[in-house]
C-alpha cells in the first residue's frame, strides 16, 4: 500500500489503521472488507464477548427473536468470508427453501410448494459468533471488547476524523473509522460536536411488536415441513413465525401491530396463537415443551438517517448498517443489508491506499447507503398499508405499486412464473423492476379475478389438519 507515512513507523501505526465501532454483523463484515486495504483493523465493542460459544449480549436485544438470512446476503457473506456457509451449517444453522419448506400463509392465501429462495435460519447468537470466529482468522483484525466509544477525534484541519475517544483509556488513532453501533448509534451527536449538521431522518413506525419463546421440537415422523409463517394483514394484524434452531429447538415469534402486540406471559403466549388467521401454529405449539419464558421486543420502526445527503462530510468516517438505516425486522432484511453494505464498502475501497480511502469517505457513505434502498422500499411500502403507521403518507405512485404488489402476491402463491421473480426481489437478489417486465405484468394481471384479501382455508392444501384439531 502506497502511503506518504511509509517512512515514519510511528505515523504508520495510526495511518495504516482502521477502527470499526460495533462487533455486530455489520461491523464484523466491514472489518473484513477493511482488512483488505489496512494493515490493522480494530473492532471496538461495548459488550464483553464470549469466546467459548454463542451467547446473548445486551447490545443485540433483538437476537432472541427469529432471524433469517436471505440467499443474496448469504452469497455476499460467502464472498467476503469463503467457507462461512459451511461453518454456519456445521454449527447448527439450517439452509431451507422458502416457501417449499414452510407452511406459509401470505396476506392472500397459502403458498403452494412453488419455487422461491434459499434462506439460512439459525439463532442470531450462533450467526454472530460463527462470523466473528471466521473474521478473526484474519490476523490483521483484532477485537477490543468491553470498551465503549464516546466520541470522534477531529484532525488538525477540522475536516477529518483521525480516531475515536474511548471511555476506558486514551484516544485510539486511526486513518479511517466506521460506526456500526446499530440502533444506539450516537453519530449525529458526534458529528455535531465536530461542527457538522444533523442528517435529515425519515421514519415510519407501524408499532409492530414481537414476543418470542423457545420450544423443544416434539418428534413427529409425519411432519413434512421445517418452519411456519403466518402473516398478518391490515384487517387481521396478528401473525407468527416458527423456525428450527440447533439442538432440537424451535423458536416461535409472535407478531402484532399496535394494540395487537403479542403478550409476554407464559399462558397468554399460547392463547394468542388461537387468534391468528389459521390454527396451524397453535396446533404445533400446544403439545410442545417450552424451554423459556416469552421475551418481547418493540423497537421495530423503519428509520433512515440520511448521512448520504449531507453536503459536508468529514474525511475518514463512514456510518454503516442499522446505525444509518434500520428496518422493521419482520421482513428479515437486516442481516442481508449489512452484508450488502460491507460488500459495497469492499468495492468502494478496492485498489485504494489508506490515505485515498479516508479522502473518499463521502463517496463511500453514498455508495454504502445504496445497499439499503430496495429493503427500505419493501418495508416502508408494506408498513404503510397499516392505518396506524406513523410517517409520511404514501404518494399516488406508492399506492399504485401497493395495489399491484397485492396482485403479485396472489399470483405468487401458486404460479411458479410469478413466485420466482417475487422471491428474487424479496431476497434482494433481483431488482424490483423484474416484477414490472411485460411477461410478469401480463401473468399477474391475468389473475385479476382472484381476491387480494380472501377468506382462507385453515390449512394449506398440501398439509391436513391434525385429527384432534377440531377443524
């Protein structure tokens, strides 16, 4: 790497050094990308991290709820960390076909076993721990856990960031700093302290709530499905997800908007499943052994801090992941977007020396922000269907697209020629324009007689009710 500090070892120590704040998925993958151009990368993490194996930590409170990694995110992660898919599967994660391996009730109807997308399911603790272990195989990367950042260090020119201030010890100097601290990011206040304006923020909140509980998977040789997804819709805003985890466990996450937010009481949790659009989830959980009490989560708003729009931006600083843009987690895009942002970072710095990377911070900020655009469109347009959602009202274009997407889902339930592009977009593998190709539009509109909000059967046609269900 060419750098004007190469002949000064004491300067090289800082100027060939990158710091990443946050050891979540976005931070770990960003560190991996930066290690391709910097001699040293230090990941600063507020939580103490366990080395022995997967473990819950306060900095990722949403980890106790269902997580999925869409096929595009897994492909990108594999590109950054070759072999990580093998390690995840060996550690207990599962690679499933969606919707074929699921009983999935969409807002329109049950999905038939049509072509869709691969998804990786596993506990968030297991995914983070496995990725962290793989990232740390790179000797250029080190993690400093139990250490909190309290601010940025400004360069002598007042227009650059040259390190971070830590609660414990002195400042940590660096040529380049990435904030990947997630929902709790204090980047707006840190930038304000350096004389930069706060970014504009766009926010949509459908007031969705989660409640999750672990179960022991009961033996059932007749079971032909791996997971279940019951989606809510504006006239029935309650749903639930069930996925298999390592060690023979199920993780059940109940979902509801506003006053329909699911309970966290032991007895109330199962009772809530009776109120869904299908009794299927209740049927499988009523005889399953609970392994934990329910845990709630309510911080689910979509929020985009538009750093990429700022006219002034300090050299040597970038904000990534949930710290810049976060989504309603019900659509399962957070981990995939984190991988896409790290991949965009890797592409933006390819071939650049550390000095050039720092100077290109504003361009990098804009490029990485683009990784969130499609997921943002999906999450916000769907959330705007719910009358209680807070945020800017949908414009006429959004209303037309919402109406069209309702028709797409009707077709995707049973038509492979529609399900393929639909899941391509949902998995972030294909552009949304794929659904607007002439062939797809004609096929979607040919089903115009089918209702978009029908009464649906209690069970899908490829899965019968249990004998004692009463259905």
